[in-house]
C-alpha cells in the first residue's frame, strides 16, 4: 500500500553511526544528465533531481513486499546519503535499465536509484563523475505562483554548493517534505508526479523558514558535512506551496 512508503519517509529519524567498514555505507545514487554540447539549466536539473528522489521513495515497488522495500527500509534506518554523478550520451542511456526513476523538468533530466551499499553500486554508475559539471542559469528568489499543490525547496543563500551537492540536498528535502502532507494529500501529490519548485531564499525569507522549520511547519535538511559544507549546516528547507 502507498501508506507503507509514506510511513517510511514520515518516520525517518536520521542520524546513527556509520558502519565500521566504509564499503557498507548505504547511499542513494543519483545521475544528472549533463550533455556537453547542450548543458541543462540549473533550475530544471535541481527540480528533476528532487522529483526523482521522491518518486523512487513513493513508488509502488517501494511498498511492503515490493522488490525495493528492504533496501529502502535499511537506508531510511541508517544515515541517509546521496551521491550525485553526471552522465551524457550513451552513459545516460546505459543507466536507464537500473532500478530507479527518471524525472524531467523543462527539458532537464535526472534519475534517482534504489539505495544500497556503496560497494555494490553498479559499474555503469560507479564510473561516472560529477566534478566539472557545468550548468547555467540562476535560481529565482520570488514566491512560486503555480497551479499545483506541491513543495517549494528553498536553498540556503549563505552556502555556495556545486550542482551535484545541491541536487543531493534537494533530493533529501523532497523526501522530508512528504511529511508536510497528510496521507491522502501525499497520495494526490505523488499521483500528480510530485510537483516541486526550487528557489534560492533571500536572507529574510531564510530566517522565516528557519522559524517555520522549528515549529514543524517546514522541513529542514541539516547536512552531515562530509563534503562542501560545514557539519550541521541547514542546506535546504521545504515548505508547502503552489508550484
């Protein structure tokens, strides 16, 4: 049932110690399609990455008894990690056969995969890199004004994150943001394709979002600090919005 996948995300507590063997760390791989001759825009790519993460977690194959359930249970019971890579051309085509979901926005594509041990990542993903990914465009900072009842994911204006890091962070925010929907509304949101927008908060808005997160009216991502940002940094905050 959809409620199984919903309850898994809503019940996620985070934290915990890493396994003694780094090979046993559990992570969700994400692949961003970044063609050299026609790179995507930053906004569309981040929206696609966020949607792909949520779609994997709420997929019917993630429900109890489904083929993805055990791996998602284990991942959500540990310290959640995502690792973003880039692909182009045949590299992108090759990873479409692996367990996961591809999302698209404004011509930009990203695929999120069912999590597992980092040592077991398929070689078609493992060989990909994220360093040097070049995307263009800035994120808007105004209020989204769409027609769909969805999530707006606001990036911290005080952090300078690469597109790979930002993709992993908005992917986490889309998962935590599911808890902002009651179960029936979460199902409606999922059936609509998980409508999401991504924006860069102004300092004033960020302060208000931090307060909302403290009240439980928004969902904040606090990074463990393994890459790019200091441990405990709040990277993204999700809130309900018309997108």
